[in-house]
């Protein structure tokens, strides 16, 4: 597999728009394949649009945008416009967020897996221009919008293989990447849309949590760094131990069939 490395940033910790633009340009110049942002105290799609507007090659997108905070119609229309404006560089990452966050917003579902299936299907319908007439008849998106699903469990990976274009692994080891291949294959076997013939694990993503972009950040975090055993790395992140514990619990949950479909991504 070709080695590709994406950069994940968390601008919701207080970055200004100009700082986001600067880091996006510098990430492109440093050779990163993509730059992503989680929807944490910010709008993931708007941030992706901001990063795409000041770059020309690097892929952009939310890793990930919550399916509970944005109607599927609005999501599809925003994604279509950003993909067109960036020359098809948008990767639309979707996830179900976390129970504590969802409770804060008064959203969520008793079956996150089914909620994801329904949402992705609706977004794809709007992108094809097949939704019902609203103010005007629907029109198809002018260019493709690949949808990737954030995955913590095998059941979510299978769903991505069935209905989406890719998987965004969360806190995975390299061993888990290899184990995911049959999960994707099972999902592919259930595909109804022959046009979506492939599903891939997205590029390796190093998460950099920094209080403010500094002049030499890309010297310390660059795509030439050898990947660690975990795909999602953290730089200066205070909750890294909590993240590792969560990843360990998710791996253990694979031993229980019922747990897989209810864990948040």
C-alpha cells in the first residue's frame, strides 16, 4: 500500500481563520496528502472550505462531521459546492460523534449504525439530484463527492464497505488495518450500487493539537516521519491516555457481537 499521510488539526481550540489558512498552505507545501479537522467547537465543512480556498493540491475535509447536527440535504449541498470549488479535493467524513457530546446537544440515536446508514443514503440521494422538489427541482452535484465513514468497530467498517467510498479509522493499530480487509470485503459483497466498486482505508492521519500554529510546526510534524504503531498520533494532546484507553476498549468489544453496533465512532 502506498504510504500516504494526512494531517489532522483541531482549530476549535481557538484558532483564527488566518491561522487555519496558514497551516493549510504549509501542510500542502510540506507534502501532506490531506488535511482534516474534527467538528469540535467549529463547523467542519466550513473549515474544510476555508482550507481548500487557499490551497491547490492537498485534499481537505472534516474528520468527521456529525450526522446529527446537519440535515442531510444541507450536508449534501454544502459538500457539493466545496467539492466543486476545490477541484474535487473534498473528502466528506461522517461520524456519529460521542454520547456525551450528543447529549449536550440533545441529539443522538439508540442505533448509531442504522442512523449512519440512513444518513449516508440520504446524502447520496441529494447528491444525485434525486431528492424531492423543494423551492426548485433538485440538480445533481457537478462533481463526485467521496463519502468516508469514521470507524471504531468492525460493524461500522462493514457498513462503510457497503454504502460509502472509504473508511476513516480512529485510533487503529497497523495490525487492525490488516484485520479490517475482510470486514470491508463483507460490506462490498452487500453493495447495491455497482458504481461504488471499491472502498479504501483512508490515508494515515497524524493528529496535531497545538495551542497556536508556530513557525516551525511542520519541521516537527512532517509526512517524512515514520508512522508509529497507531495511525492516529497525538502531539501535545493532554488526553492521549484517555484516547488509548478508549481504543483498547473498542478492540476488546470486538469479542462481543452486540457491542459493535452501539459504540460511537
